[in-house]
C-alpha cells in the first residue's frame, strides 16, 4: 500500500462507517504491510485456539473478525516471518488480556497479574503457578509459551526489556482496576499534556516499553542503556506514544462511549471539562496534530541532545532507526483500524459472539 493522505480515508467495517482520514497522521511515512500478513493472522489465531484461549466457536469468530494477529504485520512490516508470527501471538495475547481484565474484580485481577509477573521473570520456564483459578490457567500457560519463545529469539537484554515492559503494562491494568474499584477518574487537562495522569497510565497499558522492545527485536539491535536513561529518549517516546494513544481514542470513542468505558480522552474531556463530544473530538484531533509536529522536531534534534554520550555514528544511526520505526507503528495501527471489527460499538455487533464464556468472567 502507498502513503495515505489525511483526507477522505473512510471505510465501511461491518456496516459501521469509520473515518480514519480525519485522524492526523505521519503522512510522510508510507503505510506498508507484511507480505505474509494473512498466514501470520491465521496461524496466530490457531495458536490462541491451541492455548485454550478461544474454547467456543463464538470467541473464535470474534477474534477472527478483529484480526488482532494482523496488527503487528502492519506495525512491524519489516520483520521476518517467524518474528512477525511471534509478535502476532503476543498481540493476540495482550488483546485477550485487555478484554478479560475489565471482567474481573480488582482482587482477582491483582492475583492473576502477580502470577503473570512470576512467569515473566522466570522466562516461562516451569513457572506457571498451580494454585490459581482454572479461568487463569490458559492465560498463564500461553504467557509461559510466549516467554520461552521470546527468550530464545534474541539477547538477554532484549528479553529483559520485553519482561520489564510486560510487567509495566500489567501494572497499568492494575491501576485501571483500582480506579474502577474506587470509582475514581484519572486526571486529564485540556491540553492533554504528555505528563497528565491519564496519558501516564495509558503509556503502560498501550505498552510503551514493550512496543519499543519489539522494534529492537525486529531490528536485532539493543538500544544502549546510556541512551535509555536520557530525557531525550523518554521525551521522544512519550510524545510519539501520546500520538498513538489519542489516535486510538478517536477511533474507539464511539465504542467506548457505548460501553461506558471512561478510559478514553474524548470521554474524560467531556466529564471533567464539560466539553461536548464533538468539541472533545476536535480538541483531541488538534492535540494529535500538534504532538506529531512536536515529535518530528524531537526526532530531528535527538542527535544534538545525546551528543554528550559520544555514541559511534553507526550506533546513533541505529537508535534513530528505532525512533523512526515508531512512526511506522502509528501508520500501521491506522491501517489496521480500517480492517478490524474491534472498534465497532457493541450495539452493532449483536449475535457475533462479543461475550466471553462465563469461565473468563469474574
């Protein structure tokens, strides 16, 4: 696929019109896809079935329609087939977690997330606790499988980043569960600043550390620790991921509103600042455009901001390549939104298996 401009990109998904062209994008970055996207999608769906995550036909149909295994084929189109398939299984697993977590009460989720953390720290090696609930076993066993495969796919430093990013994401889900229990709304300002509470929590659940680790794994390059510790690195990543979070919020605003899901910038601007839904969407749209411009500036000046590290030219170039691949991820996500059923409001997906079996619920 070629680059898509910011006008007129409208698609029909399951009878629901979703205007992706109204979402500001990195239009200078071409939208591409992995050449084996369909096989990767099919095999990652089969993996979910083999792991016991999709025990009933309705769930299998739902995940087939969501095409979650195709997400990394759009976001990491430069990867090898085998690594692309591994990422597809990871993304399928995380989507499943995102679906299951809200159906659990806070205590149940915190216990399960601690078990998941144990599996991650042990790289899945005979680490699945046996005293957990039956409903959590498929999640833990599938996570252990992913950890073992990931540890074998790259360096120790790479796996440590994947594990750290995964634990950070689980902590984010725990924060959301705790806020739900306390009936507490995360703070957000009208400017949607990159340091507001809402975005800081969403950096975790969207997987900021994890997604960048996946890029490093695909490129076969570990970002030096000295770079990770700089504010230049953190600034460029937080700015980029605020773009992707807000793009996701715009696309999912109607679905989240229909589901009374408050973890959406559009909803929070309405609730906390009295904006109408239309004005809130306009504010989010303006912020995305401004944040894209800010990211492009930070990307340009990044070498100057880390000059004191005296990185070899080749190493600096590879770090910059990781940064540029975040734009590819953003463009890939927008492309994936045009083909997934995930962002269709539930009221429009009647009789499509949109509910989990009772064993996956709290």
